[in-house]
C-alpha cells in the first residue's frame, strides 16, 4: 500500500483513507494507493469500500504539480473506471472541497454522502483544462445537462444542499466523514443495496450546444477551456456509448492539456499563492491591526474604508470639512449597500458597520490611537508631505503611516516624518473594495514588521498583495506608462485608439488602454505628464492629443467624453468624433504621414513594450520576481489570466523572438525601444523568466 492511502477493515467494509496533506491532491501515490486498496478489498472478500479524506478535505483534485509531465499509471480516467467497475459497493464520504479529480472519484463511487459544509465542483476550466476522468460524462448523467454545464463551464463549486437537490450526492449528514460514511455504508449493506454505476445511466438530453459554444467563447474573451468542456458534455449526450463519450473527453482534454492557455492558467494558480510569500517575512510577526485611519473620502479612500470595514477593522475616516465627511460617509454606505445587495453582509451587519465600526472626523487628533493610517488625498507631493507631518505629530508610537500614492516617491514622503521606519506605500486599485490587487511599496527605511503588516492587511482584506520597490509608478503604473506610450506612438504613426482597443480586447484584455483611460479619468495621466515634463528626455516622443482632450475639459467617463462619448444610462461609449481631428492635427504638427497597422503588429508592439518594461522592473529589483509582475498585471490591469501574465506570455512565445522584435522596432525609435538588460541576459543564457521564479522560490 502507498503511505498516501491507509487501508483498514471495519467488518465487511474496506476503508480507504486519503492521507496526503494539505488538500489530499490525487498525486501518483494516492492513485496507486486507491488502486491497490480496491484490489486488496476485492481479494480479501470485503463487501464494500468506503473512501474519505483525513484532515481538512476529501480529494481537492489532481496534483497540479504533475501537469505537463507524462502521466504515470494509473491514470485518473483508468482509476475512475476501475472504481466504478468494482463488484463491491463503493461509497465516498465528502467533506471540505471535493474538486476536479476528487469529485470525479466521488462520481465513480456508487453512493455519495457529504457533511453539510462540503463543497463540490469541477474547477478545471480555471486551470485551462476540462474534467478528464469522466466528469463531463458522469455529471450530466446524474445532475442533468443544465446543472453539469453550469458547474463545468464556470468552474464554480456548489454546496452540499444544492448537490443533494441535483442528485450529485445521495445524503447530507452532520458529523465526521469517517463516521457518517461507515454508518451509511453499513446501512446500504444491511439493506442489500445494489451496485450503482453512473455509466449505466442513460445518456442525458442535449441542448443547443453550438449556440452555447459561441456564447462561451465570447464570454471568456478567447478563453478556450469552457467552450471545449462544453463539447465534451455534448459527447455525453450524443456519443454512441459511455465509452465513446469518454474517448471524446480524453481527446478534448489532451487538446487543452497541450495548449499554451493551460500553461498560463497554471502559472497563475501557483503564482497567486506564491506572490505574498516572501522569504524575508518568514517568522516576522506583523504589528497589531485593529483600528485603521483613512484620510480622504473620495472614491479611493471610501473604497479602502469599505474594504477595511468588511474585513472587521474599525475605521476612522478623516476629511477636511463636515460636508466632505458626510459625502465620504455617503460613499462608504453606498458601497456597503452594494455588499448587502450581493449577499456579502446582512442588513444588521450594515447597521453595525456604519454606526459602530465607522467614525467620521475632521481633526487629526481622531487618528491618535489608530494602528495604521492610509492617506488617499490629492496626488501631489507637497499635499502628501503636509499630511505626513501632521500624522507624525499625532499618531501613537508604532502606528504605521501608509500612503496610497500611485506614483510618488515614498522615500521622500517618509523623510518628512521622524519615523521613516513606520512609513510604507499601500497602493490600492479603484474601486478599492472590489479590485484584488494591493502593491505593498517598501521604502529604503521601512521596518520589516511594517512590511509584514502590509501583507497581513492585504490578506485580511482578501487582496493579492505584491511587494514593490520605489520607482515612479511602482510595478504596475510604471509598466502601464510604457505600454500606453507605445500605444500613443502607434497612433502618431497611423493607428487609431479604437483599433488599438479592439486589438487588445481580442488579445483578451477586458478593455483596451483608451477605454481604461476614460474609466480611470484622463486628468490622472494629464497630471502625471505635467509632473514628468521637466525631466523628460528630449528624444522622447510625447503626443499632444491626450492633453488637448483634457484642455477641452474632457476627462473620460466622468465628464461624459474622452476617447469615447458616454450617454447617461448606457454601458460603454461610442468613439468620440472629435478625436481623429486632434490626432490628425498632432501628426501634422510633427510632420508625420500615417501608415497602416495590422492588428497583429499592434498587439506585438504593445506586448513587447509591456514585456520590455516589465523586464526592467525585475532587473532593477523593483519587482523581486517575474511572477510579481505577472500577478500585478493580472489582478490590477485586466491582463487575461489565460496568458498567465506578461512575462509568462513572453516565455511561452519565446524571449529570443521578442528581443529580436524590440531590436527591429528600435531602428525607428532607439530611445523608447532600449532593450531591457535582463531580457538580453536571459536570451544570451538561453533561459526564461520562469527560471528566475524557480530560483527565487
Ligand atoms: N495540486 C497541488 N497542490 C495544490 C492543489 C492541487 N490540486 N490544490 C492546492 N494545492 C496546494 C496549494 O498550492 C497550497 O500550497 P502552498 O501552501 O505550498 O502554497 C496548498 O495546497 C494549500 O492550498 P490553498 O492555499 O489554496 O488553500 P485553501 O484552503 O485556500 O484552498 C482549495 C484549498 C480550495 C483546495 C484550493 O487550493 C484549490 O482550489 N485548489 C485547486 C483545486 C483544483 O483546481 N482541483 C482540480 C485539479 S485539476 C483535476 O483534478 C483534473 C482532472 O481532471 C484529473
């Protein structure tokens, strides 16, 4: 027997207990152990087999670390077929998360019982694959095609009650999985219950698969796995036999397993978990965090306060006047009402949060006892310095003083206090109670337990926290500035903002850069351009059309006009007819003759600019690892998850080709297209970004 599966006999029942912490992933040892367990149970004359998991969960799926390596026998599919074919009564007792291959093992069992808190799902589409061990054939047979498609194409797990309602499990009982499983199995034996294999159930009735296929491709913005999984479910309805359906599932599974999207999504899965694990934080206790101050109750400050309140922190919101404080309160309450509407909190919780956990103030002395304060005031160094000087005067010793600046130098801000070791950047993304990314910006003198507290706060708020060093724009906005500049250059040379937006949404971004700029507010970029103007290199190509829009008072969605025109009550905008004229005037001013860009060239230049700047960010140590950049772009900038992040994408398409393209582009503009030394080094060494991730882990 393998160590990962414990075998024991309880009367007529052979009990197979998974012991593969932390999540009982179905790695090779577990699969071998299960197979051996069945063989032994059958040889020894047991009448039934009970499968359950030790620790926090039943099997949470395949061991994802084995993906991409040759599958060693027994394969999942063979294991599930073998379990289902057993002449003994097979029962699975589920708790925790029965996911992916885990649920497939359960579906191959003849009976299923679960504790009420158990969750079940087939999340494979989130890994760029589909359930490959009969899940697409068995689930529709037990739950019907509608339910199966919902679970398989969204990857969303369901609770035990819903699973019971839909025939996915047979019984829900409170208790320990072992005890409830044994009692149920015993009961089945005593009642003379028959073997009951899902594969013997009739093929389910189909739906309009072609229409759904088109809809899924559109919804997934090019993500292949949900649409491909749909085809596997179609085979459950239409194939000549269960076995033929299984064969079709295998073909489609292998198609996805060999796809670049699978590489991207698995990179995202592990990076998401690795990103906040920093070696230097091992064993460092964060400071106590119970009360938080937020300065500035605009959209950003109100969002930060909302996120903090929802995580259980007490919040003091500081504004300049009573009227501004009341407006801030209104924004926070509006956000929290949204949380009530979405079922995240109850009406009673809303009342408690707004009346007990939130305090509004207009005097800095109200922040004297907070453990951490985040300022979200106007993005101007002198304003920030005034705020920090006052915080330094009133906050208790050990309080953490954080700036939510998007660009400014945290070292300079820290230097105006008597306690730079307590100063850190906590860069949230708007709306801060929704967006997952938090850049934890570590300045030269930031104390290590302050960094640990930044990450602890991110965890409390349910954020993906990424460590960044100090530079203009930190990781995300610095890279954004580079690819946005590349987009502006392409416009000067002949592309249109709308063609670029369309090309980048076709690549998989939720929005193109110009629609994003309209959403964020064009005044933000305008202010940044004005701030940077005095330090700009004369060789830099700086367009004037974005400034012209702002000079005319068009700041994007909030003023109803930007690159697009927005009509009240309508989602999205239509191209602003004034923009081409502004661009033409800018080209004429510079003596440029526009040329035609293909969508492919737009995408390639845009991505090369992103990768090149990202490589500089890693090379300079602003981001510790390539995966830090990848997670920043994924969770803060709408980068398509199925490409894994810009540097994973670069690894997949090939660093040498990217460098070659950058060198070609440099012939037209050798100032902008200076290749990143790290990229050159990796190409010279025949290595890739992921090698750096591995070295750092
Ligand atoms: N394989 C390998 N490692 C896994 C894993 C898996 N399936 N699931 C989780 N882990 C690891 C995580 O990487 C993490 O490792 P570190 O501590 O080293 O970072 C550890 O287990 C704990 O995971 P979480 O931090 O995510 O713990 P959690 O309690 O927040 O969540 C979970 C638990 C819900 C199971 C979550 O980990 C999860 O969703 N896992 C993936 C489940 C999944 O996608 N299963 C399907 C696999 S594909 C499949 O089964 C294909 C098939 O057809 C055969």
